[in-house]
């Protein structure tokens, strides 16, 4: 194989109750990448469309992730990378994760798959660290493994793929304001009270149990975030108004997608999903903020190879 074209999807991290550990993969929004083998060794980013991002390897999340991988597994040839960005950086839908996970997935295919997708997470995470200033795998894990994932540990990487009911739909609203993950992390308090920690791990454990048992009521009771959401939601216009309205409309839960400004809701079935999306749209329209909205199934495959 001389080159590979891939679709690297967006993702929703945290999912309210699982800051830095829980995430799921989206179906219909993602970047495309073309990775080609070159005779000359090393990595070169030859083209980026859709966004204004650094072409310099050490400043680009894909470049950094690819370098981390090849340092661990040197090869005699090199790679040229084209990135066609559809996910906006600073949107909260895993833009950097799509680039970082996409490049390591693509190179792994081109060198005969020495790594499992689980093993690729650690290299992709190097790209995430460049973008956000700290290591977290809750976006790259669902992109590489598909579906819902739980990051038990990042040192060493230990990620569990979770089951989920097939009727589950995600609605993601991206108000077009930019919120850098680095900034959204800096504003968080570094201490959590025992009371809040107890509530958070109770909710996370219950949500995971609900994914296994397909218990939608329990899912709904567990999609709560008492630690991060109260701080970050202040940066998102009319967060509480939208939340109240979509919960009333029957959403299983509502929260910040990753570090924001995108917000997400989960719904049982497409009909509910469409109704909730309609509600979100009508509120954000009244605010006069430009937005994108996606209704997505949970993407169980993750990154896909695109054939010509
Ligand atoms: N868990 C990370 C955060 C995800 O919330 O900062 C960033 O997309």
C-alpha cells in the first residue's frame, strides 16, 4: 500500500459524568486525510484545507502524533500528510483528536499494522497534549476504537470499549464561537470536595451500568456533572436555557461536549433526536448566534478507510 485515505470522525468527550475518561464517537462529522509513503524519510505536512493550521510538523497535532509513533517504531521511508479539516478547532467536537488519531491510524495501516488501535492511543495522545497542554485520551480513544469508551488509565493506557443501546442518538450543537481546550482547562479548579467526587463517581458508574443494561431512565438520572459544567457553562451563551428546554423536550441528558463551546444531548431514537435538535435550533436562532447542528448515531467503527 502506497497511500491511504481515511475519514477520521469527531467525538464527544466527558459525556457530563466522565470528565477526561468517557467519550463516544460521532458518525457524520469528521476530517479526511490522505497519507502517502515517500522515499525520503521523515514526515511532511503537504496540504491543509478547511482551516488555517500550522504546517510545521512539530506545531501540528498530526505531525507530533506521527513523530511519537515513528520514534517508537522507526521505518526507512517517510510520509506525506494531507489534512482536510471539516471539524473546526476549538469547537469541542474533538478536532485535534481527529487529526492525531487519524494520522497514527493511517501510518499504522501503511506499515503493516504493527500496533492495535488500543496501542495507537498513546501516540495520538501526544498530539492532544500539544493542543490542550495536558494528556487526556477521552477523544482519541473513541475515535480509534469506536463507540463509547472508558479510559481507566493513561499511564499505562487501559481503555475499555463499552456497549450501548443502538437507539441512542446524539445531538450536537456547535455555536460558532471558539473556545480553546487549553483555556477551558485552565479555568478549572484543581481541588474537588469529597461530596462532589462521591456524586460524580456514583453517576459515572451508574451511567456505565445503564449502557450495559440499556436502562434509559438510569442513563437520564446519571448524566450529571457537578464539577466541570458549573465552571465551563458560564462561557457558553444561554447554556441553562437550552438545557432546561431540551430536557423538557425529552432528552436523556444534556451537557458540554468536550471542553465546549459545543453542547450535546442524548436521545432515545431518531424521532426524539430530531425533535430535540429542532428545539435547540429554535433557541439558538433567537440568540442570533451562527451555529452548526448534527444528529448522529453512535459510530461503532471509529476511523474508516475511504476507498477511491
Ligand atoms: N476531557 C477534555 C476536556 C476533552 O474536557 O478538557 C477536551 O475535548
